[in-house]
């Protein structure tokens, strides 16, 4: 238990869809969705790397669908906003290299319904997954990552709405002061946004402090917040033209900003037979139910699997001293954590994954694990 004087600052970061790693995640999830539209039982493990004028698509895909990976990738890059032919990385100019094979038969025999009883469909890999929820926001998300995502999305909104000096790449960071486990104030905001060479840093600072932050932070905006805007002074060259990107490198941004633990498995580019993704989604769903049942103010679910086995090796709930741990544990036992049950309950064999890729896989309305 914490003392009545427990005070600390917790910080989380987010990135925009133009960040090089997120470009790769977006391409991977776009390819996944394209396969699921044609074949709901597609097995997809898609990895992407991008740097300057090169995009590499690799992985293992088994499907009855026929997808033009290059066309999907170029369209995803175009929608993100990388269309300037003067930059090395642009939708029409990049070279695309592919190294894709079929899923290993040894893995397939444990996860394909055709080769096992449906109820015994095994996990697509071993591993541990965590789901987390907190009552500190209506979305049951930790406040720092929630606000960081909103700021990053706000940059994208404004760029698309006509703020013509904004460019696709960017990062945000929010520090929140907690007292007795409750958020009481935002202390610091960091915004680093790619921009046109013609804009002055003073104008970017004025935009962030005078327009973006007040609109996005709402009641959390105060005159006492310390702002750190484009701290290096200039951010003209960005995106994959400047830095290499790889799928799965923003797993903390994708989840809880460090507030909850993470099992290490990435989400994007993986079909729901991969428990790295579906197990993490379902753990979030169960953690939300613990909070909604008022069994705790914070809850974290850990599950673990052995490859090819249906039942989890272990299931654990942690309420961090904020509720009745015993009752929460009994409640969690009522959920079915077998992969086939997760897929059915959350209706995961659908092309819904592109909408998860950016600004967090959790805390957004309309996703089945956010009910």
C-alpha cells in the first residue's frame, strides 16, 4: 500500500503515423487486412523495414487470398502523407523488396483447425502477454499515454486540416504528477514535430502552446506546464528519409506507455492466431472488466502460453493493492483464454487491424476489446 504522501511523476510517449517505425507497422497491418478480406483464416506474420528509398517486406504468409503487397504498401505510404517526390522516401518512388514464404508446417499443425479439434486450436507461439486497465480516465487508460496519443493525433489532424508546414513525422511526451496513485497535474509536455524549412521554431512553439495543447489537454492544460518544443531547434528531415524504421519497435507506445508491464511481443502484421496480439488484446479486455466491476482501481492480467497448446500455462491478476485481489482472481477465472475462444469472443477474424496501428492499440472506441 502507498502512504498518504506518495507523490511521483510518470511520463509516457507517443509517435505520429509518419514515424519510421509506425510507417512499417502501418504497411504490415495493411497487408494483414488485405489478406483477411479475402480469407479469414489467413496466417500472416509480416515484417517491414524502411530506410530512405527502400522498403523490405518479409515474413511468413499462408492464405488462399492473393494480395499485391507492393500496391498495398505504396497506398499505405501515400495515405500517411509521404508523397513528396523530392524526398527519398515517397509512395511512388520507393523500391520494394520482398522475402515472403509460407508458415512453417510444424507451427501450422498446432494452430490450424483442419489438423486439430477446433476447441484445441493451439497458441501460435509460446510467450507471455499483459493487459492493463486503470480508472484514472474514462477510457480506463493511464493518463500520460492517453494524453500523449491525443497530442500526436492532434498533430496529424492539424496537418490534414491545412497546417501546411507540418510534416508526417513526430513525437510527443507527457509527464503527469500523481498523488496517492491519482493524477493531479500535467507537469511537462514534449512535442517534436517534423516541419517545413520555412517555419521558425518560435512559430512552432506558439502553435503548440497556444493552439494544440489547450485544445487537446482540455482541463489538464495549465499555465504551469513546462513545454519542450523541437528541443534540437530544427526537425526538417524526418521519416524514413532520415531514419530506419522496423515493425514492432514501438511496443510500449502501442500498449500502456510503460504504466503496465509488457511481455515483449509486438502486435502489427500478425493475424489473431498469434497470441502476442490476440492474447494481449484479450488480457486488456479482462482487465477492463475487473475495473468495470469495481473490483479494483488498477488491474493487470498476465497470461502465458506454450506453442501449439490451447490452454494457457498460467493466468494471474494484480490489483496493485487497489482492490480485492482474491475476488478479482476468482472473477478472472470465469474467462476462457483459449485462442479459439478469444478469437470468437472478440470476433478477430476481420480486417480491423489497420485502425489499431497508430495512437495506441488500447483506449480507442469501436475496438472489440474496449467494450
